[in-house]
C-alpha cells in the first residue's frame, strides 16, 4: 500500500534567517492580492516569492529566486535523509486550552487514484491544477506539503517519534493566527524502517492539497517521458506530504461557507424554489450561525443577504435520492452534497462547469457578512463542517465530494521544508 521514504529537506538557514515568522506563508490558495502584498513587504526572502509571485512570469520568478537563495546559502539542504515530525499548537473557539496536532513530513510514493492507495475525497478545479503544474515543471521542487491522513488506533508512529520530540526542535515559529509550528528531524534508520512498516499496509487519504497531488502525478508523467530505466526511488516518483493520524486528538475540521456571486434569477424566484425542499425560518443574523450549529443533524444551512437572513432545514432526505440516484449513500448524506447538488446545481441552476464563475468560499462568518453587506457578493450559505469520519467513509467507497468540502484547521504553513524532485535525485530505501 503506502510507501514513504526519508529525504534531504531544503530549509532556510537559521544563520541567515533568524525569524521564520517573517518568511512563512499560508498555502498559496489562501493568498489573495492584499496578503500577497503584505508578504512581499515582510521580508525580501518571504516564501510567497516562491509559491505565488506577482511578476508577469511568476514561475520564472520562483525558479530564479530559489536558485539565488541556494547560491547565497539562504536555503540549505540537510546532509542526511530524514523524516520530520511536525506539531501545530493552536487555540480554537470552544477549547479553553491549547490543542496540538501531530504529524510528520515525508516523501510519499505517488499512486494514481485507481490503485486505491491514495484516496481523494473531493473534486478539484482545473485552473488551480494548471497553475501548479506550470510552477512545478519550471522549478522541479515541492515547495508546499500535501496534507494526508492515515488510520492507526495504536498511534505507533507517534510513539516512535516521542523520544526525538523531547529534544529541541530544529525550527519553531508562530504564524499570523497564533499557531505554533515545530519541526524535528529523525535520521535513525531503524526508526524510519519501523515507521515505514507501520504505514505499509494502510491506504492514505488526502485531507487538503488535491491540486498539488494531482499536479505531482502529472509532473511525474512529464519527467518520465524524458527518461528510461527510472528507479522506483527517483524523487519525482514521490510527493512531499504531511501525514496525520485520523486518531490524533488535535485533528479539527472547520466549515467552508459558500458565497453566491450573483443569482441567475431574482431572489424571490430562488426562494420559492428553495421552499419546495426546505423549511425556511427567518432568523436574526446574529443568531444564524448558532442556529445552523444547533441543527447539525438535520441538514441545516444559513442563508444571509443584505436584506435578511434565514435558517433552511431539509424537509425530506429522500430528495437526495432523486438528485443523486447513482451516488453512494455516504456521499448523499453529506451537507455539502445537499448544498452543491440540490441547492447550487438543481435549484440555482449553476452547473459544475460554471461553479468557478458563480461560487466563492469563506471560512469566517463575520467576513462573509461584511462581503455581502458591501455588495461584493449577493448572498452566502452558512454550513456545518464535514466530520472526519464522513470524509473517511466517502473516500473508502471511492466517491468524491464537491471541491472545498473540508477545511482542516490549522493549515500547514509554507516555508518550513521543501523537497527537490529534479531528475536524478534518488531517495534512500
């Protein structure tokens, strides 16, 4: 099943870069124009210049910057292959004490989805895949991790790493959200071999980073076309990932709310169509999010516009049998399926092909209200998060959720470790 290998991480040189908080960024798909400008101003070596530059040819900009930083020893390569235990300690609403999520960074052997070794759980957007392929094919680097999950109730790998994690981490930094990121390095061959054994019989599931994983598959094919007798341990046969145990107590999923940029019809017509399938109750905007949460077991959604806010509760679950007759029950049972397949596609008449032009995504309720009130978007649907066990169930039956179905919190920041996948880079067994 899943095969992992240690690798020689590419990291910022602590002798050259003392404060990593000025270097790290959120993942590229969370960076808008304002945040991009902020990152550029923070530090001349901020990681945004590698993952999401603002030059006309940002792919060339990335390659040129990386090569320059290596020559100046701003970025250095570890001398020994390693696995990199990684913790994120954060505060979240509803938890008075800090929560820590534990995983480890490794090189994972690539498998097409049909092999059932790497399980996807959501669809991807074509524009993002194309953008990442242009970047990866130009730089031959994995700058960012793919966030993946595996299941081990015994938590054997975490126990293997505990003695190493009792020492000082090789890097520690705090991001803009107050999350503390710590990374250690494990080079012990026996420990690495045992970690590989634990993972070997298990499939892994993509939690976040489907675009990056699919781009790695495309890059592998692209690079393989120019070579013969490619060893299994060739770096480009792998993808840098962070693996987190499904049974880790720090694993958290947040909801991702949906903006409707503009309706195809007037709102009165759309609301009348919604009333055929949902019980609709007008609710003060300040109570809407809590009402959605209180009704989490009833396929509940909040609808907010500048002229009002409403709680929507699905009248009859059999509606989903009609809308998705060929889908597995595990997929039909998801709130995100109700929202996308029933509300967005059937009721609002926005097809899968049109979705990038009509739907945008938001984590924060207050930000959503602000963007509706100032006219940026016409309305927003608030929703409950997809549960981890639901993600696992959908993946196991081979189905895919709509894009942005999950928001695993906190995000894996970019700028901690990078992975060289240039042809000729060979990983140890």
